[in-house]
């Protein structure tokens, strides 16, 4: 295990934005993780746990302490053959990339993660943020999550994770817990059907999402519980399925506010998908933050909707 100094963080994020970490280490197992944490304690360093860097904005000033990249990549599949209709549990390390995992599960006919075939990032990050798409999310397949918390490992249930829309207890009460692995419960089915579904989700992603570096969706979709929460200026424009699912896409609100193509420096509100801010070259974190503020202000002034960030904005203190 090598602890490096002054490592650029931009290379470890899908946004390709961010300054340098004062110290950086890649932990491949629990022993390396605990040694890295011991190093941080001895040197009184703040710690940032990094997964795939897909829903993350590091500041231009970087991280003043130690960044630990979790690279636990072991996968334990149940013994084949799998019987159609039966449930099986796959144990997946937190550092496993979601996309190749979704493809491998599909090949084996283990169904339930096809929607994630285009989802960047790692299992650890996907569990933490309850990543989702196409009205699916990680919580639907979680059997258990193993964490390192208060100097010991512990296996917790989905109920203890308190999953919600793009959130979990790992963003609040368990913010200091480090996700080590997850058990995914999947349903055995026909591999060809799984492949067809996965390719359909991928086709939709490729057609609707921009090719430039980004952090994925910047904002959560706006959810409501009753029509009184919807301003009159917005009610007349609402589509039927928005009322049905009590959810208004952030991209739709941003586009309706005329913000597509808006730029600050080399950061731009995507012309293809308005809930993406893309890096058109050498965008800075501050460029992105200015765009976020402008989008929130404009949407609020136009529709009285308060957008909430989905992307994790890292503070360097």
C-alpha cells in the first residue's frame, strides 16, 4: 500500500474537475483500509472516502487531508446452475464498478440490475446514494450492507440503511461509516431476455445523455405530496405522468426555464439533457457552482420550485 502526495483528483472523477489531495491511497482490502485510517489519525488528517467519483464535485483547492479510494473488488457468485424463478444472493465488494457487474449478471441470467448497465461509479457509492434510473434503484436489490464503523465491521439490513429517493442513512447518521460490500438479491431468469432489457436501457441512456464529462444528474427530481405544492404558473404546464408519480423531472424544469446551453467558463448546461452540467474542456469547480446557483435561482423565480442537489459537492475543510 502506497500513500502518495499531491495527487490530482480530477482523474478520479467523471467530471474531470478538482484540485489535488494532499495525501492519496488506494485500499484494496480491510487491512489496507485500517492502516490508511491509522495514518490519518496519527497525522491528524481529515479523511474523504472515494468510490468511482461519478456523482462528485471536488473543489478547485482539492482536499487538504487524506483521500482513500475504496477498491474492494471481490465478487462472490452462488454456484451455477441457476433455476429460473429462484432468488440468489451475490456478494459484491464496494469498489466493484456497476456497469461491468450489470453486464456479467445479465450474462448469467441473474435479473434485477439491468437498469444499471449504464450507471457509472461503484457499488459502494451506488448504495450510499441509493442510485437509480428508470424508476428502479439500488434499494430494491439490497439484501445486506457490510460497513466499517467505529473501528469494527458490521452487517446491516436494508431497513437500517433507511433508503430514500437518492439517499440513505450513509448521508446523515452513518456518514462516517465506510461501505465495504453489499449483498444483492437477484432473480434467476432467461439471459437473452435480460440482455434485451439491458440493451434497451443502454440505448435510452446513449440517446438522452451528453458525451462530455459530467457528474450525472446535478439535481434530484422535484417530488410533491399534494397539488397545493405546485405553483399556478407550473400547474398549467404539468404533464399527466407528473401528477401520477408526484414527481417533476428537474431536467424538464430547467429546460422550461430556458437554461439549456447556459455557460460559465467551460461548464455548460447540456443542450442534450438539461439536468446535466458538462465539462466542455477545462471547467473549474467554481464554474459549476455558479451554474448551480443560477439554475436554482431561475427555477425558483419562475416556478417556486426549490431544486435540491443530487451531486455531492465536496468542501475542502
